[in-house]
C-alpha cells in the first residue's frame, strides 16, 4: 500500500467547522480563478456563469459520493470488527485515501490507475503554475520570454526547493500564495469596477451565449478551478465532528462558486474581446500592477514545491519498493536515485511548460480530461461498485449520468487538443 500523503493544513485532527471551512477554501482556490474571465469571453457571460455553477454543483455532489463510499466501507469493517455505533460515530478506523478506495473497488489495478490520475492532475496543476509565472513575469520584463523565465530562473530554484523534504517548512508558502491570489483578485476587481463605471452600460456589446463549443471550454476551466478534489477524505477526517462536514463543504463550495461567477462575469464585462487568458495581463502597466504580479509569482514559485510533494511521494514509493533497483543497492546509490528522480521530474515539467502556448487553453484541457476523470468519473464508478447494489434506481441513474458525462467531457477535451486547428 502506498504511503499516505500528508497535507500541511490537515496534519493532526480536531479541526473546528470554521477551520475546516478555511482548509476547504485554501485547498480549492488556486491560480485557475484568474483564467475565468477568458473562459467567460469564450462561452459568453451567461453560459459561463451556468457552466461554473454546474461545475460547482457537480463537484459537491461527487465529493459526497466519495464520502458515501467511505461510510459504506467503514460500516462493513465495523460489522466485521465488532465495533459499536459509538466508535463509528467518533470515526475510529476506516480512514481511506483516494487510492485506498480504488484498491478496495478494483484491487491493485484500481490503486495504480487512481494514483496515476492523481499524478497527472497534479502534474497539470504544476505545469499551469510554471506557465502562469512565465507569462506574468514576461509581461513585466518584456525582454524575457516565458520559456526563458521558466528555464533560466524557475528551473534552478525549483530544483533547489525539491530537496526540501519537510512539508511543514513549505506550508507557509502555500498560505502566502493564497493570500497573494486574493490580492491579485482584488486588484483585478478594482480595475474591473473602474472600467465598468466608465462604460456605464456593462452588458453592451457583451455576448451572453457565444456558441455551443464555448460551453465545454468554460466548464473545463471551471473544473480546473475546483482544485483539491482528492483531499476530500482527508479534509473530512481532520474534523473533530465529522457529522458537520457535509454542511461545511456545501457552504465552502457555494461561496467559492458565487465568487467565481462574479469574478468571471466582471472580468469579461470589463475587457470584452480583449480579455487575456490570464486576466492579470489585462491590468495597466504601472508599478503597483507589476508589484502584484511579481509578489504573486514569487509566492507561486515557492508553493510549487508543495504541489510537487504528492508526485515525489508516489515516484519515490516506487523507487523504494521492496526489491526495487534503488532499494537493493541502498546507501549512496539509493539517496542519489531519490535526488535525481526529483531533479528529473521538475526538469520534465519545466520542459513541458515551455511548449504550452496559453494558460487558458491548457487549464481547460487539464480540467476537461484528467480533472474530469478524477472529479466525476472515478467517484461515480466507485459509488456504483460500493453502494450501487443497495442504492435506489434513481441514485444509480445519477451515477451513470456522471460516469458517462465525465467520459464524454474527457473525450471532447482530448479531441479539441488533438484535432487540427
């Protein structure tokens, strides 16, 4: 069984509802929010709003499916072990990771596939970070291309940070990045409001529905924006009173969805067809805007190491598996293999980032493929496997709907990328 990845915000137990609400928001909100106005430009302000709201509702429902699967498995284990209702209410035993659910449903193949999807999803997020930083720094320093920023500046820094194995040492940077994201969002909203006041007619010349094919794009960006799906079980396990988690989760998802819709609509109404794939690039070229971009990029560069941690954990668990090449040689060779694996993974992601043409399109692709599989397909599949035999016909129909819709959504995302432009 692969080692369980610890999350800085979730270490320990006994979190209050307020603390859990904050943890959920921190785990969900990321840089993807700054690509929402571009998604609304592609889909239209009304279609984009409906797409984001739909993605938020679907994400919440599928998070509940994971919790239902965990509860069913815990109930089965409780009956087998002879634990009472009181122990079950207090959550004794039965804690599962996403990979554990995959293994319980489909054996070792299920675990490997689930962990592979998590790695791909996490990889997409880290590459998006690099693309985001490269494009923003290049906008501040036009002499530097995004690829130069990534290879000459980010790559050496991220390789050095990859040798820091302590998540507790890196956790404050994740909080800093979220604070800087809030600062950037506030700066964009301020500029949006000023432009909307000047225009006087915010909806003039702004499309409510830009075409059928724009809706999947907006939904893909929206799904990408709801990061942290695989942390659902860990977030619930961190609460002192787990019975309140579902209501806290609903509050968090609803609040974040409202903010996403408002931010996307305001950004598109303010800039119209000139909306960039990263809306901070629409801000005026002055010292305050440059400062916001640089601080945000520095914080994200530091947070990159936290984002990489689950990937390193899974890769290293394979290198150190009993009978593995590195484990058999031990000593210096084993330590060197671990360090080289970290360097190789970071270098590979930096190389991929240099070939990504635009943040918005990449975010939509990641959201509509691996994120859709992780957020919709796997939860529905696990729920059918674990709860399906005792579930109602209506519940199974909804599971099949999410399963098929997620597969179609992922297929459309792959077709969009692979089809000739």
